[in-house]
């Protein structure tokens, strides 16, 4: 176990949470975008994006437990993929909208701003927790180095 393992773990989490916040920000910014992508000559609305995080080292529970019993540290997290939310688009009746179909309905993105705000709050709190852990690791190392004075 290295003395900087805490830094490595917290920095990987900070990077992953920052990317998650960027994706959530993009979702909120495009919550009303009816022309997100051109597919087969037709515009489709923006589709909500979701972030999947996983441990950097893909190990089984038994391997992780054995490693912890042997006093080894974790390796942090990584973003494994960003995918489109499969939830269907919302239909809104607005015959005056330029993207309305022959019945007056407009396909709107599958983004729920309230859901995004909750996700943003969660990502922000996770980011803040990792900053606190990083600062605690830094203080611990600083105190350890002061022992030799």
C-alpha cells in the first residue's frame, strides 16, 4: 500500500463525478431541444444521457474481501460508459410548434429537470465528500511527515 493511495482513489472519484455533472448539465440545457439529432431525414428530440461508474479493478466480492484482509487498498472508480436513456419521448400538444406532427403533437426530450436536479445534487455531494477525503489524506500525510522533525 502506497502513501498516496488515498489521493489516487479520491482523484478518480473527483474526475468521474465531474464528468457526471457535465452530462447532467447537458441534459438540463437540452430539456427543451426538439431537434437533437437527424435520423433518416427526420429530427428527433435530444435523448437523456446517463453515466455508469464502476470500480477500476473489476474483481469479485471474494477477491476484494481477500485483498482487504491482506491490507490492500482499492483503486478508485472509472466511468465505464455513457448511454442514452431508453425512456420514451414525451408528447406535448402544441399545434403552433414548427415540429408538430399532423395531429399537433410535438415530441419532447425524455429529460425530467427535477430528476436531473436531484442527480446534480447527488453528484455535487459526492464531489464534496471526495474533496474532504482528499484533504484528510493530505493532512494525514503532512502530520506523518512532521513526526520526523
